[in-house]
C-alpha cells in the first residue's frame, strides 16, 4: 500500500505538470497560427527581444520540442503504471448445442447442465512486491520528466542562439551595404573630379580610366552585400517561423531596430568552465539518462525475485443447476497470488548484463560530454578574446583612414600627390570600415556563442 500511495502522489504531480505544459503549448500554437496569418510582421520594426519572443512562439524546432515534451507524458504514465492498481471487468455468455452437453444418467431423470450460461465480474489487483521494480518505476518516472524538460530547454537554447546569430547577420549585411555604397559614392566622386580635370586638360585620359575601373571594381562588392542582406533576412524570417507571402519577391521589407554594439563582457575561463558544467542542460539530460540506466539494472534484477499481488473482486454468474437465465448467484472474493521464475532460461541474466552495459555506456557519455563542453567553452572563450582584441585594434583605424583620405586629396589638389594616392586612401578607408563592421559582428556573435557554451539564459538578451 506504500507504493500505491506513492504512485497516487506522483500521478497527481505529473498530471499537473503535463496539464500546464499542454496548456502552454496550446497557447503557443494558437499564437503561432494567428501570427502566421497576419502579414503585418513584414513591416513591423523587430528588436532583438521581439526576435527572441517570436522564436519562442513560432520556431518549428521549439514547436516540435513542445510536442516531444507532451509525448514524454505518455512514457511517464507507462513507467509508473506498475505502481498503480489495475481494475479488470469481465463478462461472457455461452450457449451450447444440446447434444454437446454431457448428461449424467441415473435411476431417475438424467441430469444435464443448462445449454445457456453467463458470468460477469470485476477485480482490482495491486502489486505488493515486484522485486524492487515498483520503486524503480516511480523514480524512473520522475527522472524521465526531468530529462524531458532538460531536452526541451536544450532545443530552446540552441534555437535562440541561432535566432540571435541570424539577427546579427542581417545587421552585418545592412552595414556592409552602407559601407560599400559609401565607397562607391567616394569613387564616383573621384571619377567625376577626374573627368572634370580631363575636360579642363589638366590630367590625362589615363586618370579617368583608372577612376572608372576603381568604380567598376567596387560595384560587385555592393551587389554581393545586397544579396547577403536578402538571404540573411530570409534566413531570419524562416527561423522565426514566418510564412513569407508569395507576392514578396526579392527583398523582404524587414526592419530591425537594434544595432551591432560592443557591450563589455568579462568572465574568467575557469569560472566559465565551472558554470558550463553546472548549467548545460545537455549534460544534465545525460546525467538523468545515467540514473535511468541505473534504475534499469534494478528492474532487470527483479526477475530473480518473486512477484506478489493482492486482489479483490465481486462477481455474478448464472446458477449452474437451473435453465432460467435470471437465476444468478453473486458474491465477493479476495486473495493473493505469488509467482517466481525459478529458472527462465537465463533471460533475467541477459537483461542484467544488458542493463549494466548500458549503464556503463551512459557514464561514459557523461564523462565524454563534460570534456566536449569544456572544449567548447575553451574554443568559444578563445574566439571571444580574439574578437575583442580585433575590435579594440580597430577603434581609431577608421578615423585615421578618413584623415588619410583627406590628406591624399589635399596633396593631389596641390600637385604634390597623385591619383593613385587618393585611390589607395579610399581603398584603405573602405577596408577599415568593413573591418570595423565585421569586428562588431564577430564580437557580438562570439559573445553569444560563449554565453550559450556557458549555459546562460539567452531569452532576455536585453538584460545583459
């Protein structure tokens, strides 16, 4: 009866948990359907927080993870079923041909059973002792629920990281367009200046041709930047679960309100590794798997032990010595039963060997995942340090490149410099701007990857 009470408590908690999960999942799906049919998103300004919240509601991977979370409830119910009583109702009706009924002849009238019989009843059976399987089943149900939650959190974290990176890619592509447009405009002005000088007879035709080539060489970079911008916005909208209208052809009018920044972030590598080993849900899920495999060993070893059940019931049946179907007998019954496989052909032994091997494999998976997570943190940390150092090195480069271009133009106008000096300065300025934008993007993405590797919460990036 102790297991019965424990089973009822676990059942109530699991039903409450799964009811909440199902309710939230239904709300998320309803919001996803309503949002997908509303096309105002395509022109609505989208911040990073909006991006994260939209991904939580509409991303396909998260929606499927919610379905997996709901499906895990069925596994939990199956796992704890052994701890709960079973109720079985039976009933039957039989009609037998008269010549097939045995008769007992005697000195007087021969006696025979009636040709029609029926019986019905209900029985409640409760496991009293199952060799440790009852307790293992209750613990396994709890571990399964916790494992399902950790796996869901892993999908959420991976999806939010992907959404943030896609958001940064759109910002990078937009900035690259700005940089290349500015470069083309500078080169175009240089071409116009050289054309005026050529028309005035102060420079040769070669200067005009060189300027035209410089403009032509810069235009492909601008074209590629625009293409990257279109692709990155489509990738972001796909991650957010948006259905792009078919009448939108090339460029999605998606408006992002945030910008690339260099918000300071400090963490020491030992602390980062410690946090990762404590916070990463993937490692937590594997630890739950290890504990589940340990419970499987107990479950397998239960085959060596007897099984004891108690039962009680009430039944009705037709009176056997009367042909009247309405003449019945009824009564209750109770008792117990025990079964013990003395020798099962080494079946239990095989199950124990299998369970022990799977447990050792689960332990190895935990150790291996811990090393992989540590490697991931070290790699992400190193990449973040690189991105931060590159960003720091580019703080004054753009200002210096602007000044170099101004001086090159002044020298060219004074006759002490050449057109090549101006073009080189313009190229250096474009490279400095490009490197600055790329460095900001790399810093933000490296920080996001490091935060994911550590296992930090990515749902509220504005709080960091």
